[in-house]
C-alpha cells in the first residue's frame, strides 16, 4: 500500500555489532526474517518496514548495552512494546535493531497509601489492573488495546476514561530513561508536584522513543469507585449526541467515559460483537461514584439525552453487561475493518475544542457519505477527540489516494478550528506534514531538542519529523 515516507537504502548490520549483541543477549537476539518481519508490521495501512535484527531486553542494563553498541556502530534503535500503535511509530524506516521491551514486565512497587506505583516499561495495562484490584486501586488510562505502559507513555496515550481521568500526560509522575549516549536518568521523584528545573517527564512523554528509551514508569493510581454503571443511548442526529455530552459537562457531571459511534460503526459492532443496538449514532456512557450519586448522574444525563432527540436510555450496573459493552467498543476497529472481507484498516484521528466538535464530525461524516470507501466514526467525545476507520481494498491504489484526500480535509478542518492533527495516535510517519502546519516554528525547536539529545539520530529515526 505504501507509506508516506520512502525508506533510504539499507546497509547490512556490521558483523562486529551482530557478534557483540549476540554475546550480550544470547538467545534474546534474533536476525531471522520471521522475527524481523513480526516487528516490522503495523496495525494500520503502512507497508512493512522490518528491522535488521530484534533484541529483547530484560533490564535497564540491557537497554544501556544495546544503545551503546548501536550508537558506536551508527545503527538505529527502535523501541518496541506491544506493537499496537497506528501511525507507524515502531516501523524500522532505516533498518537497525528493534529493541523489544515486553519482557521488562515487573511491577516494582505499589504504594497504596500514596496512590502510585512503579512498573517496568513492558507491563501491560490489563495485567497491571489485575494486580491492583485486590488493593482497591486501578490505573484508568484505557486506549483500548492491551498496550504496554512504556508504549503508552511514549505515545502519550489516551482513551475512553480521558474525560474524567486525563491522559498519560497526567498519569505519569516520573520516568527512568536511557538516553542516546547511554546514560540512565530519572526525570523526577514521586512527589505530586515539583518546581525543580525543567519538566523532563513531560518532555519524554509523547516523544515516541526519539529522545530516549523509557524503561520504568511511575504512575498515578485511583481508587476503584464504589458503584459503576454503564449506559447506551441512540440519537437522531450527531448534533444531538454531542450536545448531550457538552451539556452534561457544563452541568458538572463527572462522566467517567463517554464514547460516540456513528450508525455505520454501530452496524459493524452489532455484527462483530453480536449486539442489538439501534443503527443510529450512539453514545456509550460510564458513571463512577457512590450508588446514590451514580443514580443521580444517570437520571440527569438521561433527561438531557431525551431533550436532544435521544431514544431509549439503556443502563446497567451489572459487571458482565458493562464488560460486554466496553469489549465491543475496544474491538470497534476490527469490527469496522471487517465490514468488508479482505480489507485492511486505516485509522486516523483529530481533536478539536468541544464547541466545534459537532460541526467537525458532521462535515467529516458528509465526506464519508460521498466516499466509495467504507468508513466509520467513533471517538472520545467527552474531550473533543474522534477517529475515522477506513476499510481499504489493498489491491486498489485509487482507494488509498481517495482516503488520503479525505484524511487531508479532516485534519485541515480540525486545524482551522484550532484543533490538533492527532489527539492520541501520535505523529509517527503519517502526520509529519500536519505537525508543521499545526505548530510552525515550534517544530524547529523540537528538531533542536532532538539534535541535542540524539546528535547521531540513532533513536527511532524518521519519526515525528524526517
């Protein structure tokens, strides 16, 4: 299908580097094609770009060793977690070594009295929450995929709980990072606030592995709510659904989750997850709090929905029903792609101020209705972020061009509304040109930071900007 970046000609890895990495890592170092291919694929439409080798780290010391050896040889290092990113963030544009951190999966500390924990970068979010459950705590950032915590920090992940609990930007208290010159730094302590120097934690959160390799993360945790209820409500119009959310937020209702799925996405979800929701634009809600407070929230939001053209307000506090609903939401990408047999997916996202969200979604929906390529809309409507998932026939080059044009209009529409080209996917390979349009000369400052911290350009080269 082709990615928007043409990779340069590659040189084979130096034999001395292969020997040194093999000696250091043993059977955790691979040069076989199957393993390289596995680390060179993306969740979305980019062509495969495999590394020349794959190294599995088990400790920060392993990461230091790999970085030092690769830097000395002038070879790229691409951090790899679960491989669930969608903007080509882990593809080996210039070859090199894919550094897989998934075996760094220890939960190092849980400080229940301080509501925080320290984990290695390869810990998965679902496993972390399973570990925390008995202590009455949970980690709320939920991008859908069972991503690694290091990968979520590197891409500044968000998700369904962001409207109440924020994103990885708010969730990360401190990081341990291996820099391009092999130093190990800790960006801050566990204190909830600090005025000590530059905010290095925020510098590395969202840097996509281009400034340093995150090996440990200190996370903010939350108490599991006393009561949790979920609800769905379908609407006659997109505007009615968005107005319900905006009015709920204006009334101070602390929605824990609120997701929008358009009629086509609901059709896909019904087929994929065997649900029976009306095929209209639909909101998925979740409410957290005391039993009385949750009941009050449900009642108020139900009244707002009815006033905005909403249909039946279906709600439930039963765990199995809530889990089924959010499992369907988390699998919405696969549901959308599989509307069309043999298709591959192209997922994109933007984020705009809440006051412009209904307008932005409606104009995007009009583009999709005039397109020959099946596509769905879904998103985290509570913070102005929504996604489009296109189902592309990989044998038809014209479809790729059509989707590129729609994506281009969608992003520039968001920028014209003072929004952003990506609310949570990151820049990676796919949105580099839009980053310049969005931030202008600030991108030159980003380049200067990259040059200062990684003068040889060995850390995930070709990402964010070429």
